[in-house]
C-alpha cells in the first residue's frame, strides 16, 4: 500500500474516535509498512488519545462514565505499545492515573493511583531529558502530600527542587504549574503553609524575573497566570494578600505597556489583558481605567493595521473606544465625542472591504447606535439611517437565524420615531424565529431600557 494512502487512512481513522477501527487497519499493515509508516501510526494513536483526553478535560463525559473513559485512554496507549514496544508513554499514563486518583472517592484508591502516577512520572524522567517533566512529578508529589497530610520539610524541599529544575529553561506551562502549586500551599492545613508559600514564591520570582528581563513578553504571561489564580481561588486567599497579588499582577502587566511586536496574536493577547484589567478597576480609579483601555486600544489598532481583514481587531479596537467614550462622556464636549467615534468608523469600513460577515456587521451597527446615543442623544437621523443599512445587511447574511439584526432595526425605527414600524419588525422577528422552531418571547427587548416605551405592547 502506498505511503500516502496509509497516512491518509490513518488520519481519517484517528479523527473518527474509534480505537477498534484504527487497530484493525494497523493490524493489516505488513512489517515493512509498519517500519516505514511508524511516525504516522504513532501520531494517529496519540491524536486519538489527545482528542479523547480533551473531551474529559472539557467535562464532556458523564460522571458515571469517567472511570471507564480513563480505561479507554489506557487502551489507546496499550495498543500503541503492542505495535511499537519502544513507544511507552509514561507521561500520558501518569495523566490517566492522576485522573483516576481524582475520581476515586476512597482515600486508599486516591493514594494508590497517585502513587502509580508518581512511578510513571519518575520513569518518564529516566527516559527523557526534557526538564519540564520535573514539574509533572512535582505536582504528583504535592498531590500525594495533600492526601497523606504529611507536610514535611524534606518532601516540600524535594518538590521545590523539581520545580526549580523544570523552570531552568523558560516554559509557559511550567510557569503556570509552578505558580499554581505555590498558591495551593496557602490553602493547606499545616502550620508553616504560609512560610513555604513564601519560599516557593521567592524561588519562582527569581527565576521568572531572569527570563522576563531577556524577553519582556513573559511579564504578560506571569501577570495573566496570577490573575487566573486569583479568579479561581474561591476565597482561598486572604483579602489583603489577594489585593497585594492583584497589585503585583498589574505592575507586571505595566511592564509590557509599550511592548513592540508585529505578531498579531501577541498584540491580541496584550490588548485583551489590558482590557480585562481596565474593566475590573472600580469607579474610584477612573483615570487608571481610562489609561488601560487606551493601551488596549493601541494594541488592537496595531493588530488591525497589520491584518485589516480580521474582524476581531476592528471589533476589539472599537470596543475600547466605546469604553473610553462612556468614561469621558461627562467631561467631553460633543465635538470630542464625535471625533472619537469617527475615528472608530474607519476600522469597520476597512475590514468590510475584506469580509462581510454577520459578526462584523452587527458590531458595526451597534457601534453606530452607541455613537448616536452618546454624541447626539439619538437625535442624528444620518447616523441612525447608516446603522439601519448595516443591520439590513446583517439580516440578509444572517438568513433568518439571528434575532440581533431585527433588534437593531427595531431600535433604529423607534429612535427615528416610528413606533409602529418598530413593533412590526419585532413581530417579523418572532415569526421568523418560529419558522425555525424557536419561541422568541422578546426577552432581550423587555430588559433593554431603550425599548421601555413599547414594553406594554410586548408584555401583553
């Protein structure tokens, strides 16, 4: 069988999520074919494993089926080992045992499986010189420590040494794991947990600072990781320390406020991080909020200049302009607001030369409505009529599958003073949704104060 045919079939079978079919096909291959196509065969089994693991990670498997599903993961790895005995996936087997440990409800079962994971992670280190694997073992040892509640200095020192080795060269994955483990120590019930958290953090900060001085983009990853830990801490971090950590994460982020790159993905990550911080600032930090929105806008605008065809950068950049306009409305005169909004229109019109999708159209129409609201108190027929034309286009490309174009058109009609037309558009929306088996009850209209004057007609 031709190599290209074998590779195509393997790829198809790996995407089909059927281990039996993949096994049957591979068994038909001759020994010479197995040798020539080894890389493709290995990749197909690993692809099947990772797709299945992703389903488990994303909680797509019912709780009652999860242990059986982990057994399926083991079966994939076992099939691969039977074909190629040298392809023992120690790290992937460790992942399975860690899952089993988390699924077990009895302490003996949890401890037994985490020990098996430790054994596999140890073997992985013996067969692979990838220093990042030390972090996997460190996490497993910490998990065992949490189960046994034996928080001894010797064991904690070993875990710290493993993380230090793993972070001897930069890895975003290790950065996240090291930080998360350091903060997990805070929630553990032993007298010196805060002391050991401090020891871990001192080591982490020393190593991370060294990497960030050579590549300042690492400050962003460091900051993002801290914010994520704070977001999912569920009260496990004392308020004063959480605030101190928040301030530190903001300081790290400010280190990349002037970061220079032509990589649009990096520009997007930078913009999103500054945007998120800006949104979390309270009203008492209005100027800081405004400054962070402006930095986010600059990153998105630069990404748009590099790739004007991507609707995301047009939408993200103009979202920042909207945020700045809302903050500044009370102090800007109308001329300044108009100047700000007019500067945003070019993003939409430029991208519209490349693509005419519904997302871009809807956001453009919504931007125009906010322009009319904030700069003219809706007393601008010209802007409202432009919004109408954009929503009509969105309605056309949406082919009757979205309520948003109808809502936009209804709002335009109402603000232009045509109440009956507004109601007619909403009834049309209800009929169109009914034709695709959706019972539209004007939920979003009845919570939108712009439609307050017609609520009685819709609620009746």
